[in-house]
């Protein structure tokens, strides 16, 4: 069966613009969480966020694109440029019809939509941009990346909140198995505007803490919710044989994937995160003992953290595998969070270092996790598991191997 390799990574995150800057900051335990500056949050109960600083779309995009695109798309296009540059793909290597794109989205272009709705009500319909017809849409990142890089193969978008970032990479893997040679995947989200903020609040789970060091503490006794983040990662996935034939650097391969939905859990059934993990392991053809690290979803709410911790313990045993949640330095980036974790897992394999979970001090009662805290932990690189869970009951798990 065709194997899928990851050959390019582009990360845009609150603690680093660009993959190496992000990775270096993550290994240092450097957080990008702070008071939101993009708009006035003083009237909201949640006032902290993982906000991109220093990202100016004019530095990365042609001027004609900027009025056509929401901030999330501008970030995604920059990340896709970096991922392609990292993949070192020579022009003409593949036919454009053999290359596709599948991204994940959770919010769409909220900031663009709010701005144009303001114009509608204050200035009249003739002042609303024609680009509003697509700039707000969940699928716009897929479309704009496809246009920018001439990707005329299979395309799609996945909407499953935080889990969507893994689901999009899994869809890329399916398309490569069906004959595509290269598929761009991953996800980027940004909804740092009043409309987006209220939408996030309505879903619950946001932290109301004002101290960036304690507002988002997954698996900690002080956990009180999560801090929103913006950004994510775009990945270049390729047919592994074709990638190696062209001499590409391969960060790792997608070995296994599993996804479940928690509809039954709301009616007394068992949560599906454990089944997602077990399915991913079975798909990879490996046992729990083969996994060297777990990148946890880390909801930050006591109930969801307990469910995830119990699933990890059930599969791997109490303290049976190192667990980390580097998103404590970025906040939860919605559809961008899991691709950033995939990037961390691949870079951890490259460098033999597991990135830390910052600020967590006392693991919640009953959770017997071997959390990697405060500083990176050396390891002998091997298969890694990434878990992602989305609001509404989505669970996804993916196994990567060097």
C-alpha cells in the first residue's frame, strides 16, 4: 500500500513565525499567550489569547491579495509558501493535476465578515466588498492555496474544530493512496475579533484567568478552561516513494489514523477518544508499547482532561508513555492546533527532544500521566501519537513514524 510522507512544514504560531523560530521557542518553553491587543477585550470575561505578533501580510503577499482575504487566509498562504520552500520541490516535478490540497477550518473568515457587515449597516450595501462572497467561507484557504501554487488535483475542506487538523491530513493520505502525488494539508484559524470572540465564548470552555502563566493548564488541578490561539501549520504530504525518488528530505510518515464521534457519550455512552487511539494504532500495525510520546489534546477543562487522561492510561498504562501538550505556549488554535502538534512531533523525531508542557505544576487527582514538564526531554525517536478533540464530540488520533 502507498505510504504517505511529510516533506514540508510551515508553522505560524503565537510563539514563532516560521517553523524553526516556532520550534526553538517551544523548546525554550517560551509562551506567546498574553493580553489580546487586536481589539478591546476589556468588556469580555476572556481577555487572554495566543495572538500572532509581528505578522504583517504585506511582508508575505502581493498587495492585490490583501483586500481579498481574511487574516486566517493570509496566515495560511504564508504558511503554505514556507511549507513548499521547505519541501524543496523543483518546478515541474509533478503535473499540476497530480497535486491537491485539503485544509481544515473551524471558524472561517470572521474578521472579514464582521468588517463587511459593519459596512452594510453603517454605509450601505454598495460599500460591501465583492470579495465577501468567498473571503468568509470555510473552504477559502483551500481555494487560495490551490490558486497560489497551481494545485489542480483533489481538493477539499474538513470542519471538525480542533480535530479537523488531523482529519485534513488523513484526507490527504487517502488522496495519495488514490493516486495523487502531493497534497497540501493542515489548518490555520484566526477569529480575534468581537464576532469571533463571542462565538468562541458561546461554546464554553474558555478560561477567564488574567495571568498568562496560569490561565491554561491542561491536566492540572488548577485547570479552568483554555486560552484561544491563532495560527497553525500547513504540511506538504507526498507519496513516499516519489518523494524519496526525487531526493526529498522526509520528516516522517503517516503510519496510522483513527476517528470517532462522541454522540453516544452525551447519552450515557463511553467517550470515543480511546477507540480513536486504538484504531490509529491498529491502522499503523503497532502496539501501545511502540509509541514513544503522546501529544495530548489538552482541553484545559477538568472533565475533558479526565476523559483524555483515562483513555491514555487505559491504552498505555499509568505513566506508561511520556505525554506533552506544547499548545500551553500558544493557546488552542482550533483547526491549526493539531497540525502544529504534528509539526512538533516530526521535529521531535528529527532532534531527539520532546517539547515540554509549560506552567503545569500539580497533575489533577486520579491522572497518572508522565507529563513532560518545564524543559525538553531527550528520547530515542520512534513512533509518536497525536490526539485532537473537537467541540461537539469529534475525536481523532494519528500515528507518525520516522
